[in-house]
C-alpha cells in the first residue's frame, strides 16, 4: 500500500506564534497597556488560554532579543536562588542531627550493655565462690 499524500500546509510553521507576537506588540503600543493585559485581551479574542498566548509571545520575544525581565525559574514567586533551597536544606540538617543523636544514643546503650555484662560476669563469679551458682 502506498502512503497517502500529505496535504500542503496553509500556513508555514510558527505562524501562530508570529501572529500572537505581532498582535500583542500592537495592543501594547496602541492602547498603552501592560503585556499581561494584552495577553488577556488576545486570549478572549482568539479563544486561546492566557498562558498559551504568553508562552508564544515570550518564546519569540527571547529569539528577537526584546528586553524582558529576568526569568524566575520553575518555583514561582516563593522560590528564588538560595532562599528556595533553605527549607530543604533545613529539613536535611534536622534529619542529619536526629540521626547523629540516635547514633550517639545507640553507642551509649552499647557501652551500658557492655558494662552490665561485666557486672553479670562478676556476680556469677561471686556466686560460684559462695557456692550458689
């Protein structure tokens, strides 16, 4: 069986992103509104999600070198640099401290058991001497 021939594309690849970028730029310039407001308006007009519009815009903006604020990363507003790692590192430190404390307690118990075993041996030796063992 032969493969069915592909239909030619009506738009070239990346056309939607280009349209979104141009429309956002136009709204921002003409209406003097922030980009987020432009994303919302374009979202309502096209039926796309606000996040989709924003993602398309920023993807092309980065490629074109449009001046943008520095990206935050995946943690959102709360997670930034070293501050984002503090809760995890604090939890790890607490866990390590707890493990060290448990280790110290086990060593202490081991020493106590060894001391008691010596006492037991001494008591048994005394019993044998007395003749009760």
